[in-house]
């Protein structure tokens, strides 16, 4: 059967005490709903339907790049009513997987098992064993078989002692789901149309209901307030840290690493405390990353060392590079092999070829630098005139003296040398020394100014 995923994301989330809709609250730098959509995508469904309501325009705008079908729930009349809004765009021969926009850690492998247990004449339901099931609908069984789900506010004292809770996640054949949704009533404590009531209908119609107990509680936890959001953030960090360690990385402290994207690591990667990995990050073999480093959308070659307190984003590093401490590599930079970028050096949209060095207190923007170049301390490529940006080109083997101002567009020739303290405004020829200096003077009798008495 084709798979249609319905994600319920219409809740207001009053307990968040935020102007931002609940499903847009950030987890690992991404909206809660974005995580759920990614889980759904991993299942290769024929369609993904998002039922939205509160903050509708903002929710749709946040996921505008996703190919989603949207269904508006104008009134919040319960989960059953929410699913009804999506059903007009779901075919009878499809299997419907119901997910929730505020349950972000559900595992795709668990969902595949749930889908496999359903079919044209059978449904499946994800449950969870809880030490404290308060707030959850209870799974009522008879001789091991599910009979119904009772919401907490409608449960008897005996039913409240049941530890097996309802996650709300289920896989149901669309034709049967449509029929059962049409029979839902709202005669309950909440006055809502409960999706969970279809379980009793399935049992009555002798449709097989297969329960699947979630492997971990974390997978089915929802978010209602900022405290729960922080708890899920910690669970997510721990999960991602474990994935990196299983992949072979050494984490000096798994509790102090933040992973917010698609990360791949080679062999014997070492990550120190308080490292942030964001976006698509690829770390080659034996990469060592010091504490307090931010890596965002970067590819780092084997045997690179990133010293503490450095920030690298949207750039590519060849093998054996040494960066930092306190270095910043801004978007559009590309480094060859064995390049050294030292303390308080900033790169922006700069290409540096093999073996070149800029070790101290330097800004290189919109520059193309060849092989074996040494850039002295305090050098600046003056790439912006207030309107346009221009390129500085430094050829192979050049030696740039300390305190240079290289005013772009300008070319420093192959094996050229520029004198310390120079402001270079014209091309420097190959293999020669170029410098600009005013005559040094000492003014006899000069005295520092002093403050005038009040």
C-alpha cells in the first residue's frame, strides 16, 4: 500500500508562553515540526499532510521549502477532528500514518515496524510503558489484546493504574479510518472528537489492532512547555553523541557537545568539550577539534587540528591544516593541504593553496593566495571601497611583511616580498622587494600635550 503521512500540528501550546507556535519551537536549532517532517521523509511516503491551525501563516512559511500538503483546522475540536481535515486528500487505498508535530524524536526504524504491522484490513498502534503515565491515555487490554484507549480524564481508578500509555502514533488503512472518523462523537470530559476512540471501533468491527511498544520513552515524548523542551534537547544531544561515538569518534565529554545537523566522521576523530556541530559537517580521519569550537557547514580534511575558540562556517579545508586558536573562517573560504591559520586571523571568501601561512592578527577577505606564501602579522586585504569588493591575488612563494595594507584590486607576484608597514596599492613584481614608507623623523623639543587646569 502507498503511505500517506498525516502530521497533527495545529495546537496553540499555551504553556510555552511564547508568541512562536509550539511546533516551531527550536530543538537542536530546528523547528520541532521540521524534525517530524524529516522522520516522515525517511519513510518515502507518497504524500505528507500537515494539519495546521494556530500561527498558520508562520508555520507554513517556516516549512515553505518542503513539499507538503496543508490542511487547516480552524477550530481545535480534538485529534479525531484534526485528522478529518486531511482525509479529503487521502485515497482509500492508502495507509495513513498519524504523527504529531511536537513529538520530534520518534525513530524511523520504529515507524517502519509500525507500518509493517498494518495493512488493508489491519491497523497498528504505538504504545509506551511509563513509570508515571499521568496525562497519557491508558491502553486497556483483555487477554493481552487491545480493547480500547481511555483518556485520563475519562478513566476509572482501576484504569488510572495502567502503566501502558498511548503515544497517539498509529498506522490505519485509509478506507477504514474514514469510516471510523465519521462515527466519532464528543461525549466526553473534554467535549472533543478523540482519535483514540477508533480503537474500540476497530475491535468491534473485528479489525486486527497490533500494538507495538516503543523501544524508548524518549521517542514518544511530546513538548508542552519550555522545561520539557529542554529535557528533549538533552535527550537529543545524548542520542547524537552516542551516534558519533559508535561511528568511532572520541568525545571528551558526551554531555558537553551540541549536534545540530548531518554529521559524518572518519576514524579516530577527537572532539573536546563544548563543540557545536551545525548543518552538514564532514570530519576526515584523525581530525582533532579543541574546546569551544563552532563548525557550521564545513568539510575538514584528514589530520586537521582546530584549536580552541575557533569558528568555521561554509568552508572547505584540505588535509593537515592547523586553525586557531581564536580564528574565524567565514563562508566561501577554501584551504589546501597543510595551511596554517593562527590566532586572531579572519578569512572571508578566500582561497589559500597548499603550505601557506597566516599565523597572527590578520584579515584576508576576497583573496586568492598561492602555495608556500607567508602572510605577516597585522596584514589586511583592503577589499571593500564602500560600494564594491575587489580581489587581492598573492602568487606562490610570496612573503608579505608585517603590518601590510594590500589595497585591492592588487597582485603580489611570485616569490615577491613586501616590506613591513607597507601600503601596497599597485601590483608588486615577481621576485622583488616592494615597500612603501614615509621618511622617519624625530622632532626636537616636542612635548606631549597636558590637560589645562580647570
